[in-house]
C-alpha cells in the first residue's frame, strides 16, 4: 500500500510545533517580568532544535523520495531509485560517509543530491527548498553562532541578521524576540516559513 509523502512534512510540523511551544512558554507576561534573561538559553536551544528537526526532515524527504512507493499531495506515485538511499548518496562523493554525511540543511547541497539521485519529484523539491523566501540559511548561520560563539560565527550572524537590525555586539535573544511584519516573533516566523516549505516539498 502506498504511503503519503506528506507524512514526512507532518512529522516536521509536529516537532516544530513542540519547539515553538517551548519558545513561546518563555514569553508569558509573568516570565518577562521576573526572569527574562534567564530564559535566553532556552530560546537559543530552540533554534538548535529547530535546525536539527529541519535537517532530519530534509534527510527523510530525500530517503523516502528515493525509495519510492510514496504518493505526493498531487497524487504522483514516486518511482523507486534505490532500495538503499543513504549508501547510494554516500557513493555520490568521497566527501560523504556515515561519519561525514551531507549537510542536509544547506539548500544547494540538498538540491544537488536530489538531482544526482534522479528522484521523480526533483522539480518540486528544488523549487520549494530553493525558495528565495526560505529562512533555512539564516537559521543555519544563527545556529552556528549559538553553538560556536566566536568572532567568525558572530560576523556571519550579524551580516545574515542585519535585515532584523542586528549590530555588534550581537544580541541574539533580542533578534529572536523581535516582532515581524506578520505580527509574530522572528523565531516563529522562521518556523512558519520552514513548515510552508516542508509541505510544498511534498506537493
């Protein structure tokens, strides 16, 4: 029996919903008044968790697309490329191995692997993942700054986050909490953008 590819995006939606709930739990008025700064590490951890969930979605998307037997939301049955997608992917480049997997969260790398795999839904994946409105790259750069706070990651983050008013010294928590034109925090806006792309990938 064919499975729905949309189950992959639904999994990401539910994971990101839980992460967003944790982020928003630090924003209640009583929290802001008593201990705003103490919750900054929790909010930053949410960025790490969101990016991890996105990279897992990206990996699962390619694996399921290559295995075939999945039906897209437009009712296209995906044909099988290989029974063992991961080993097939590792064989694409000597840079890849179980210990050094692809950078699933980098859009250009994911699109390149999808193309070389020859998955039937390549055009859908490349169009969605490569969207100019995708927040994945700014999330990746922000994630790297949070995980490795140094001058290099800080400079990259300031450049990437300048659209949100980032300056040196970088106050990452202030950026995450900033309200966007859509009336939500930057973090929630990022999450919503990824969810939209995830479902578009399974179209």
